[in-house]
C-alpha cells in the first residue's frame, strides 16, 4: 500500500502559494510597464496646470490640497473648532511645513 | 545486561512533600531473561521501570547498560539509547489520540531519520504480525482494548529493541487476553529480547516463562534471586 | 538528516490536523490580520511612490498671501517685487478655487489654466465630476457663481480617466470666465507660481521673499513633493490606527501560545520523550507548528492584500478613505511594492509567532519524561 504523507501536501500548498507570489510579482511588473503612459500623462498635466496635489480626499480644502495647507487650516471655521472631517484624521499636517520668516 | 547499583530516587527534594520512591535499590538483569517485579501500588515499581528505561535519572546511584555506565550521559545519548534499545509498554498505553494506528507505531522511529517508506513497511509488518492490518488507518479511539494493546506492543517493537519494559500490562485485560499477551512476551523472549515487567497479576507472576520474580515494597527490594 | 526533519514535519502536520477546527480558525484569522496590514502597506507605499513620480514637475515655488491667518488673494504687483529677487525665473499668477455643488454636496476644484486655455463658455471636467454629475462631452452644466447667478457651461472635454489621480475633481475654464464667475479682479490672483533655475536656492529665495513681503507664505517644491511621504507615513492617522490594532492582534496570538501548553499538549510531549524523542526533536516539532501556520498565513495574506489593493481598488478601505467626500476617486493604483516592507512584514509575522509556540514548550520538553508522565 502507498500512503500519502502530510508533508508532501504541505509542500504542495506552500509551493502553490510561492508560485502565486511569483505570479503576483510578474503581474505587478507588467502592470507597472503598462502604466507608464498614464504616469506620463499625469506628469504632463501637473506641469501644464502647475498642480501641487493629488485628488484623493475632496471633503475639505486642506484634505484636497495638503501641500498648500498650514497648521491653522483645520480650525479656520472658528477659534475653538475641532477637526470635523473624517479624512482630516488621515491627512495630518506634515512635518515639512516650514515657516520661512525668522 | 542492565545493572542498577544502589539507586535512590527522591521526588520534590527539599520541599515539604519530599518523597523517596526508591531507597537504595541494587538490581541486575541478564540478557534474554524475563523478570517480573511484583509489589503493591506505591512500592516504586513504576519508578524503577522508568529508571531502567532511561526515562528518569536517579538521585544517586549508578546504572550500567551493556557494561557501559549511562548514569550521567547527556540527554541526547540517553534519548538515543532509549529509542534504539528499549521498547516501553505503558500501563495506560499512552497512544496518541486522533492519530492512526500506523502513525502511532512509527512515532518512536521518526527521529532515527529513516525513510518513511521503510518505516511504513516495518510498521505494516508488525501490524500484520498482530493481525491488525485492517486497522492500520483507524484512529486509536476506534480500537478495542485488546487491539489498542497490540498497537502499543507493536509501537514498542518498531525500533527492534533489545529490552522490552512493560508496566502492569494485564491490568485492564481479561484472562483470555492476558494469556495472549504472555504468549506474545514469550515469543519476544524467544527472539532473544530481554523482558522486564511490573505486575501483581498472579497469572503473570506464576507464569512458567518467567525467569525471576522480584518483590518490592516501599521503595526497596524485598528479595533478590532466581525463582522459577 | 532531511528525512528526520521531514518525519517530524509529518508528525507536526498530523498533530495540527487533529485539532482541525481550532487551527483552521487560527489560520484564517492570522491570514486576515496579515492581509489587513499588508493592504495598508501596499496602499500607502503605492500612493507615495506615484505621488513622488507624478509631482516631479510641480511648481518650483508657490507664494500665498495671508490675511489674519487665512489665505487672501495675492495682488499681481507682488509678482514684480518677487521677480526682483535674484534667482527667480518667471512669476505667474495661478487662478484656482473651490466650488461647492450644493445639489449633490460635492467639492470641485476650479482652475483657469495659463497654457492651453479653454474656450469661453466651455469647461473641461475631470472624470470624477463626469461620474457624479453623469455629465459627458456636449452636456451643459449649470454652476452658481459668486454673485448667486447660475451660469451654464458646456462640457468641451472630459479629462482622461488615466489622469484621474490628479484631475478627478477639476473644472477647467477660461481666465475671463473664472474671474467673472468668482468676482476676482484682474489685479489679483489666487497665488503665484515661480520658476527657479537652481533648486538649491529655493530655501534661500523663500526667505528673501518673506523678508520683502512679510504677509506672504512661500511653499517650495521639495515640500510639495514630499507631502505625501508624510501623509502616508506610519505616524499618520490611518496607518497608526491600523498598525496599533494589528500589533494588538499579533500580541494576543503570541500571548495565547506563550501562556503555556494545555495539559494535553504537555502529555503528548511526555509521550514523545518517553518514546525516545530528544528535546531538540520536540522543540523542532513545535517550531514547525508555528512556522506552518505563520508562513501559510503570511503568503496567503500578502496575496489577498495584493488582490485587494491592486485589483479590487482597495474597496474595503473605502468607508475610511471616503469620509464625507461625495466625489471619490477610483483608486486604481499602480503596483509599486517595497520589497523591504514585505521582508519586514515576513519577519514580524513569522518569527514572533514561531518563537511564541516554542518557548512554552521548552520547559515541558526538557523535563524528564517520567515527571511529565506522572503529572
């Protein structure tokens, strides 16, 4: 009688997962090359329109244009106002905001 | 073959529940003999068998196996000896539930590094010897008491050990199965193996194949010597 | 040697199969936890990478005017003062603002492009607007201007979906229409964009501009380009929350395993030792147990995360990312994957769990089998 080993099945499953991983890597590389024209188009548009931000969160000014926002933006509606946009918790003011006034 | 010199075994040393299971036991055992250790529960039989089978280290004393001292061998070598030279049949069988009979039998041989196909062949041969071929892939829970015991014996034999150690093997068997068991032990003895068994079953102690019966009480041997 | 390891692996697997239900549940949950974390890593990294690539030609510098801490229109006379600063190339006014579409509650960004102007009376709209307003080329879009009057604009073009990451909510109109629509005089602009020949001079020029014009705020390209690095860094809100919950889950798993073996497991180890297994064999078996589960979870989790983020457009994150936005971009991200992140994830997924399985077994495995059997 021939009996099937558990470890053979395990190697098969792991092998399958690993080959799917390889497939994933190939797919990603393929998609990257295919996306090149799209990236170039976006770069063109950024240059032509002099854009500064990606269009990700259109709720508020400072979530739509985080590069243009400053520390006060979230609270401009009132001196004691809190953050009230959900994506404001995702788009926090960056460390890179600099004040060039000495 | 096996020699114990003034072996002591104390559990929970230094604590209030300190307990001396063996109090200076000296014992020797020739090859190809069938020795029975008789005594009431609590007399230290199981402890003696554990120490004989390299499953426990004595608190003091020396153990010789095949003329070699093994008392203070590192765990690795002790495990190797235990695996290759001894086959243990426990009172509760201690088969692993949820696994097939075949796998249980092969278990002691896994660390040996032999190819699985070789192990499977050997295990099947043993199952065949005990008329259990049909139960090879059955789970342990589904076996009857007698079948389970035969699997336990087969497991003890997978590495072709020189010594068989059995702890109260007939405790849960009826007369018929007990007799069958003793027949098996006899054939093993005839194959050239050494057998050491703990039992207070009169059927065992009074058996004609037994070379020697040793009595134990409260951690020491009462008498030592050949009896027929 | 290999045979011995394989034999022990066989036993490990049959041991896992013996508690099918529990181990299956463990595997599934661990996979989901890994895929959640991997999804966040893939998402943020891909966005950062794309932002970095796409914003390479963002303006060298943007100069805003502030009034009482808010943005004010910048007078075009400032452009002359700025041009006088050494190192500044061209200075142009940008015209852009926001339009709130009350009908559907969406915010649009309205721009009047300097180059390639749009014809009067016409607009180009981003694909997000086309989607939400169900508008296409040739349609007429009514927009309410600053003075409250509704104006009709004809959609001349829908911007390509390929550019949606930057243009999804844009409305482009001619400069005249823009100034008329928002009542912005021809003397002012929203902000000024500069070209600066030498990138290393940007910070210096920014300082000089603030000295010359104290009510302005310059923003240089380095900061613009790296905004998204910090928006999606691990300290940002989204990532921190998810990271925290994932770390807690991992800890719960590890604690469950590390808090000790069940009596049944101890008993089994005792049997193995009694049968002649060495301590190292038992520990190897335990390690395999942890490795099998965590490795499978890792591989499956990463695959799931990839499919979720790059094939299904991170649909599970939509409620979080969308917030109150009505206009929501289609996150068709390009698969940029950071191998280092994946390797780190592998390390943190597999190693702690495998170790957490082995450690509690250590004690049971080193004790004399006799003692374990008696207990």
